[in-house]
C-alpha cells in the first residue's frame, strides 16, 4: 500500500497556506489512512475535506486530490 502524497493546508479556505504533504492510503476495502493513522471522519467544506484521524490530528486537504487516491489492489 504505497498510497499518494497530497498537499495539506493550514485552514479549509481558498486563500489558505499550504503546509506540506501527507501520504494518503486506501486499502482494498476502501478504508482511508493518513500518515499511518486511520481516518475516522471526513467532511467536505467547500473545495477542501477535513480528515479527522484516530490519533486526534486533523488534516485539511483538497477534495479533488483526496478523490484521486487509488484503492489498493487486492
């Protein structure tokens, strides 16, 4: 499961500053992981998605980039 690196942002706004990249992985069952932690909630806010992880962190990513992450082949 190699996943894909996508950008994450400081806030889910159009003028938000890009902070860095996070590796997003979808397993063969469609479960999403970000930076090695399971995504427990994902909500869309405009062009961004807010990913809430099991370890308590949040990532703001572009929804179009999140949707382009391929599912692992099983």
